[in-house]
C-alpha cells in the first residue's frame, strides 16, 4: 500500500477481486480460531469505541480519521508538541506514522510515545518510506527502542530496517503489507489474502491500516491478533468497495462505507488467511 505522496506509474484498470473460495480459507493450524478471534476483536472496537491518537502524515490524516470513525473508534490527530502528550494520555492507543516529517512532529512523536509508555497504552509504528530517506530510517530505529507493539511496513521498509548490520531487536508483531500481507511474532506467522488493487491508488491506505491496528490494539492486547484483525477489516472492506467503485475517486468513499457496514460475520465469510506457524 502507498503511504506517502508519490507518483505511481500508469496501470491497467483493475478488475474486482473474485469472491473468496471456501476451500482457500482458513488454512493451517489454528487458522479458524484466529479468524474467529479477529472477527470478535472488530466487534469489540464497535462496542467500546476506543480513543486512538494518530500522529500521521498530512496526506493521510483525513482518511485515517474517517476510517477510524467508520470502524467505530474515536480519533484525535493533534501534532502540537504541547498537546500530543495530553491527548495520548487520554487515549487507549497511539498510532505513529513517519510520513511527511518535520522537527515539530518529531517532538510531538517523542512526547506522545513517552505518554503512551507511562500510561501503559499500546502503540503502533508505521515508518513510512524509511528506505528512501536516511533521516527517517534513523528516526525509526530510535523509536523502535521504545518498543511499539506493532510495526507496520512494506517489504522495502522491512528490508531497510532489518537486513543491515545495525538491525534492531524487535519483539512486537511485524506486519508486512504486500500482495499477501505477512504478519508474524514469536515464531507464529499468518498470511492475509484479502484486498483490492484500487487500495494503493489512493493516498494513505497503508497509513489507515496502521491507524486501524491502533484501534484494535486498544481492545486486543495480543499484537499479532490485533494486526490480523485490522488487516482483515481493511482487506475485506477494500474488496467490497472495489466491487462497486469505478476508480480511485469512487473507491475512497466506498471504502469508508464498507468499513462502516462491516460486521464480524462478513469477516468470517470473506476472510482468507493461512497460518504458517
């Protein structure tokens, strides 16, 4: 998923994803239980309306806030260094996104993460495009020492952080987005096959996923299970939205509508996952 502002090459018009084949899901030991637990976690988000403070990039703020509201969470987005700690202290979870950075937002991130750690609130780190800018990579490596529960990356971002000699230790859930999303922690691994080709054609779809992970973390403290529930919610909603959208312009509002209408039963019926460990 695209997480920052960048021009993508032209691509042919995508076709809607076919309905999931019953035989393709769930697969592997414990997959049915994980799928059921993910659906229940999404139901708890709607029941509890957790507060999630999002320090996200300027291109994704609106979609992240509206996506959280559609799923049933309550967002706040201030990136003022003087306010970030107070808003985070009153939140149930924190989502930090490193897109479109500046010194002011960096100070706000430090204050918010410190407040989350002091309050015992879980937090998500989305180190957008760290593979493209050494300053962002250094910032992400520094923040990883503060132990986010979930690290949401694409493959290039993962390689930038973990394939070098200075690779950090990380004990949280690693969520790698791609054609199939790969989620892992402590030897357990899950792949998610839901999604739609139009999702990366709107700015901020990956950033929205990080925000949704924060919402689920507020009600599900198993980081791998929280990452799975959020990934399924956005993937299934994307498929539903893509089936009726004519292009990116109609996909975004359809995605918000699909998140708003999403039910645990829909996740159970459409979720396609495989457990690899």
